[in-house]
């Protein structure tokens, strides 16, 4: 797999197109994006100015985001009893 | 369901949508929907037209579904006699149950896919207009799956790029569904558009939001209320197929998981959020007006249908998940 970091979180129209989905698999984890290894995925990353990183670095970014989300969740009043605490996730 | 928007049309297509009797006379259809009010009507004028229902005036409590549940049942879809409810949370388990409304009663249908830790389906979004063409996507916890239902069986199709729960959605068919917001640990601005095979990025919400109510199409949708992770929202946003902009504000208290349905964005009903489970309002494209409250307050229900055939099924009542359903007629 290939691992990329996006400078900012949030995607706009055209970030991933149907044509992209036809030629490579992509998985979003906020600022971290994971693709299969092929030239189309690399071209997509260049088009969107994504920085290629290692899997370990990608996992660290995701862990930091989830830890921050868990801290925020712990602090606030839960209005919804079925609102569930965020959790860490192992990147694929 | 609208008259087909392309291809060869038959008189029965007009009669299925607008009614009428044989022998057919084009004058029967003067002024209906977008059809000319006089003179010549061509077959092409009927492309994509939809009968406009009279607005409902009251809630009628119907028979209950077999297994009460909430978490939006991945948002039911459908028109009169053509509703389907998908997945949900029973209070103890996330389930893949499917219920169909036949015009007078609910019946169970084939179960959604899913296994292991993702067994069942809750907190996903849905699109489609009929029980023969419904879709469900995302769900607990951080799911990226997409399922399609053809009226008898489920199939698994292209994944969303970003898996998420508390995602909302809409769409006129399973070839044009829209997913908006959600939660993957963080509240997401992510919008994705489905074309029947794959999901592509749409315009971002201005604020990361989960548990919105969404109604409309891939090119004209209304997103309402929800949570930004700190507070519940009262604001709404309109999507034009490219970007989101501010819509009118609801009068009901801020809340999550409102029930949303309606013929299109500019006739969107919103009822029962976590902030006020009985409230009910109608959007006309500019502003909301207050409508008759639910008989039994509920949020996170399955909802769908049109102006005079809306339904809000099961959901979280005042103190428990209720099996009852209400129709807006």
C-alpha cells in the first residue's frame, strides 16, 4: 500500500473522482490516505499535493487524531446516550 | 416515481405516474407537474415529470414494525406503499433487518449483508426512492461499505473512500446517492457522490457534522442540524452538486438525527430531532414553517416518502425505542 499525508483535513469536489475509483483503491482516515500501489494512485497524490509517508508515520498521525478526539469526547457532556467514544484504529 | 427521463415512453408510463383512464387523452394531463397547460403536449414533455402530491395535514399512527429500533434505520426510503427500512439499533444490538411497507402493513424482507464485528447496520445513510432501488452506506463503526437492495435481495457494491458512522444521505436512485458528514473519530466535512458503482468526492460541508438530516438529490440537497462535536446545531445547508451554502434555520431546538423526507429539497420535511422529538417543520427552499407535531415524539427514525405520503417509523421515543410508525397524510 501507499501512504500519504494531506496538509489539511477535508476534501473538495474533484479530490477523488469516479475515474480515480475505477483505477485504484483508496481509503481515507482524515488527513491520512492509503492507496494501492500503482501509477494512477501516485498521479492522484501528485494532483492533490499529498506527501508520501511511511505506514508507521501514517499510523502516528491517525493515533494522534483519535487520541485528541477521545480527549474531546471525554470532556464534553454526552447528550446522546448512544454517542460512542472514538477509538484507535489500525491503519490498513 | 417519475416518468423515465429518456428513451421510449408508453402511455402506461403517463398513467402510472399521473393516473387517467383509457382511451387516453393528452388533455387529461394539462398543467400537471411541468406539462403545458394547453395546446399540444408531446411525449418528450413527460420526460422526468413527477406527479405532485397534495401536502399532508395530519399524522396517522400505523401498524408497528416487528422489531423496534433507532439509529435512523439507515434512513428508510420510498413513496406511498413503497417504503423500506434498513438496519438499525434495537437498544441491545445492531441489526441488518429489512422491513417493507405494502400500503397497509409492515413485513420483513431479506436481511442486509454483514458479518463478524460489523454484523448488523446502524448509523449509516441511505438513498434511493423506492423499495426496489434502495441503498445503504457507512455505519457503526467507521464502516465504508455500500449495500444496494433491489426489492428482494441485497448486494455489496463500491466502498466509500472514507468510512464513517452517523453519516447521512439521500438520492433519487442508487445511481445517484449522496453521503454527507459523519464521524470517523472526528466530525467530518466529507461529502461523497455515488454513481451506481463508485464514490467520488463532493463539495465539503463548511463545518464537520455528524447525524444530520439530509433530503433531496445529488444535485439539490438540504442538510439539517446534527452535531459538530461540541454542540448540537440548528443550522441547515444546501448542496448544489458542487458546494454547500447556508440554508434557512429551523425553529425547533437544536438537535441530532432529525427525521427527514420529502419529494425534493424544496419540499423537505424535518421532524423529531434529539432536541425536540415531536416538532415538525416544512422547508420550501427559503424558509421553514411549523407543521403538525408527531402523535408520538421520536428521533433517529426511518423516514421517507413525499408530501402526502411521508412516513416516520420506529425511532427513539421519549423514554424508549418505539415500534410504532406514523404516516403524514
